[in-house]
């Protein structure tokens, strides 16, 4: 266990400040971040889970509020009780990152949020991509009615399942599709296949 902590600390201490293209890419990612939406999401978290976390939507405050994963685990348990049976407390980084992983499992398995709208543990823990954290929580807030909780934002459309009778299904059997050879009355009239080529000098 001590070696895991040492390896993690060594990796985080040796991480260099981004420069050049990496710095530009990081700036573009952070420029997409929306503090007003972050405030709405934090207010929604408080409403749904009964927590009293700060609703400051500024990037540093938002990430700091969620970083240890306890708020996210409490949210998951509020939406689906018993999702995270034991929320890790304390200062051990790998234990707190485990909290984030518990939440991400809930997001994937229970909420059905696609990978494109989710985030990775390092996006939150290391502050790599605050916007992806915000996108994931927004997607979860839209689906909250699935768990009987108030949702936030536009409701997602659920496709209607069609039910066809046997008669309706058989009705198409007598129609010949165009790809089966019908040419709708077109003929080859006017085509000069095999005609000699006239070359003018």
C-alpha cells in the first residue's frame, strides 16, 4: 500500500507544467467551461441529495467541491440508494480516487450515460478537464427523472416502440422493390450501343 502511495506521489510531483501545444490545448479545454451552468448543477446536487455544498461555479471552487468524490457518491446514493455502500473518507489519494470511480460506475451502469458524455478520474482529480465533468453531471441531471428525482435542463426524448399487426407486416410482401429489377417503364430506346465512332481530323 505504501508503495502505491509513493508511486502516485512521485507521478504527481514529476508532472511538468504544460507548455507549447499542450498548454494551448489545455487552455481551449478550460475556455469551454461554463461557470453559470456549474452553479446550476451544484444547486441541483443540493436539491436532489440534501447536501449543503458550496454553489460557487468558478472552476477552482467547482473542482475543489467535487475532487474527493464524496459529494458525487452521496449524489449517486440519493438517486439510487445503496449504489455506494461505503464512501471513503480521509486523505489517502487512491481511496478518494476510488470514490470517483464508484460514481463513474454508477453513471455508466445505472444512469446509462454514454462514454462520450462521461469523464475520467484524472479529469476531476488532477483538474485535467473540468468541462467533461460538467458535461457528465449535466447529462445525469437531465436523466434524474429516471430515478424519480427532479431533472435539470431539457428532457431527453424516448423513442416510441411501434407495434405492427401480422397483417401489416405481410402487406409489404407483395411489393417488388426497385432493386429487384423494376425499371418503372424505362427502355433502352435511343441508345447506340456498338455504333462506330466518328473521328474528325
